[in-house]
């Protein structure tokens, strides 16, 4: 007993000492921050050093007030560096950290981060994202000073970007000498160019091999298939009725040539997009244009192996859908502000509004020409499918009213972007990607479950790089453009789902728990529902690999996932 008490005291003292050391590091770095902010003789590198130090403190204490303050100053350090040196990389880093702050902290700092994100998005001419950020403040911070500021800024944006006055377009583009050709897909009214990207000289020409899409009335994903890596630039153009032009989103692909088998115009008419068309904007630059019907949010990112540009468009952001439901189902206080029902789980929006789990998509990772990890005569793709089919059977036996779909039910190859698109198209309420882990360390063992987010964890990035079939550079690019972490309610629900499944798997298999982690997985990008990626165990471990050959252990893995899903389902649907 005495030893236990002594160990507890030692552990407590070490924890206190560790936190005190972090606090000292923060105070020291804050002095450096104030010094470089007010000094005339510092370099951009000084800002980066200070910003990285703040972020290191945040990573060591991410769920504390100290972690929150560290992340806040990380964002502002890179933002101040951008304002001073005008380097766009600093702006991108600032936006990334502001989004991370707003996503993970429901405080004044989080509200301020949303407002700052909106300011940066406006500068980038990304109007839907700016509106989304301000809308998030309005619905998450209704009784604060930030609410009033966000309402005012949102009204100004609506006024400025809803007016279809062509004169403004002409004034902003004084170099345009003639009236735009209504029929040309390459002119598009505003001779918009991105001066920040300079394609590599003598780089090999990239072929645009194919363009395809998946859609329903709330969501559309477009995939532009490429022969290699490509520099591209995206831009949003508002409606121009004088020249009969709807709102448009275009992507310029530099140093490219398009395969003539790709139709010049693809009629879509799904309620979000009217059509997709392409043309040669200028020498060696292909412009792909999406004519918009009703889109309020979009994301554009590059994937590898093979290379393709993915464009996701949505009719409404999550916050807007929630606000519509609030109007009919929530109570109002004396001041007229929205009061969320405190009954049940008050930590996620879905639980507040009684959203039910009706459809589940299970995604057996890899398949066909992509075997995944292969060790001890076992191919990951086979185990993934086997487990997914077992989980589906358990779910169907539990409740025949549940709609359970698989992204593949046989040994076929399904590109990563099609998996999420499949879940979105079928309006899934949960998306679960099932995988098996591997490591050069043959003794590595354990279970880990991931949600989509940015990270500096090298081990998590290594897992993501393998599952993404990508390079570290592309992961860095992906982390820079992830808007999904702004959907804080989805992140919260994904974390809840991940914890339930992680605990279920560990309890059923008795394997080591490596915890719930966050990393940028392509297969989770763009998911409109709580989504997780499970690494069920290490098939590189000979003992674990042997267990995988037994029906009993595969049943346990399936039961563990089912147990976690069931706990999440009962949380929302009731027992």
C-alpha cells in the first residue's frame, strides 16, 4: 500500500513538474513572440521558429488551456509573418492552425479563430468557405460579441457577392478589351489568372485522361484523372446575368493537354451542377469549368497513384442544415436566441436534434490490383473484406431496418475517391473503412482507430501515407487544404464513434490498444457523415497473423466492430 501511495505521489510530482516546464517554455516563447512582433530587424525564419515552438507545446498538452493558448499563438505567429513578409505559405499555415483551433476549442479563442479564418478566405476569394466560417460563429456562439460581428460580416458578404452588377467585374478587370464570348468555355467573363503559381519549365506535359462524377441533389464529386502530377489553380466566379453566365467554379490545370475523347460539355443537372465543360484557356493551360446551380461549399484537392484532381461541391454546409432544423425544433429564450435542448448528449449537434442512424457504409480497404499489406501468406485486402461481410451480417441480424452497404463485396479495385462518393451518394449516416496494420518492426502489435484531421505525428502520417498510397509531400499538401476539420460537430461525432469501436475491438480481441488518433486519410476526405478508419491489428506480427487464419478470431474482430457501432447506434436511435 505504501509503495502505491509513494508511486502516486511521484507520478503526481512528475506531472506537475512537466506541466510547469511547459508553462515556462510557453512564457519564454511568448516573450520571443512579442519581441519579433515589435522588432524591425527580424527574418521570416524567426517567425517560423517561434510558431513551431508554440505548436510543439500544443502537441504536448493538446486538451488543456495551455494547449489552447499555444495553438492560438501558433496561428497568429504565422499570420503576422504573412502580413509582414507576404509569403503565401505563411498564410496557408495560419489558416490551417486557425481552423484547428476553431475545430477543437469551444471558447472565445475558437470563435476568434473562425472570424480570422473567414478573413483569410475572403482574401483568397473563397467566398463559400468564408461564409461557412461566419455561419459557424453564428450558430455556435449565439450569446457572445462574436455573434454580432459574424452577422455583420456575413451580411456584408451577402450584399457584395449577391449583386450581379457587371460594372464591378469590368472595373476589377480593366485589361479586358472586348466583350466576353458567351459560347466560350475558356473566357468565362473575368480573365482570372493565378500569379502565385509558376509551372516548372521543361516539365513533362500532363494529359487529362478522363473526367467523371458521382452525385445526388445534396452532393457531387468530380474526378479529373491525370497522367501525372499537375499544378492547378481553383477560383470561384459569381453570377453574371448580362452574359447569361451562372455562378461558376473553375480549375486551371497548367502544362496540360486533354484527351479528345473527353466531351467538351457534360450535362449534369443534378440540382447542384448544371454542366461541366472545358477549353484551352491559354497555351498549355486547360480550364475545367463547373456551371453552378445551387452550391454553397466546395473543396478541391489532389490525389496520387494515380494522379487525379478531386472537386467536392455541396448544397449546404452542415451548420446551415442544423440552423434550419433549429428553427422548427428548438426553444427560444427571452432574448430570442436559440437554446439547445440540454437533454441527452449536449456535446454533438446530431444528438441534440435527434438525428437517427439509418444507413451504414462499410469500406473494406484495398482490393483487386491493390492487395494492401502482405505478410505471412496473408493479404490485407482479403481480411478487410472478410471482416466487413461479417460485420454486415451482425448488423442485419440486429436490425433488419438498418441499411448496410459495402463499397465492394468482391475482390475488385475501387479508387479511394469513389469510396467516399459512394457513402455520400447513398446518404450514409456512418462511414467505416476497415484495414489491417503492418510495420517493419515485426513485434509491433495493437489496434488503432483514426479520424480525419491534421497532425504532426510521424507514426500516424506513416500509416496515412501507406493507406493513401501517397508521399509525405502530398500529405503536407492535403493537410494544408483540409476544410473538413472545420465541421466540428462531425469531428466530435467521428471521435465518439472511433472511441466506441476502438474499445469494442480491444475488449473482444484482448489485443493492445494503441488508442484513437487523427491523420489525413484521403478515403475520409469529403465524407458528409461521421467517418473512421480502423487498423484492426498488425498482420506483420507472426502471432497476430496466425490468429487471422482462425474463424474464431475473425469473428471476434467483427464482433468488436459491431459492438462499437451498436453502442453508437443506440446512443442516437435508442435501445
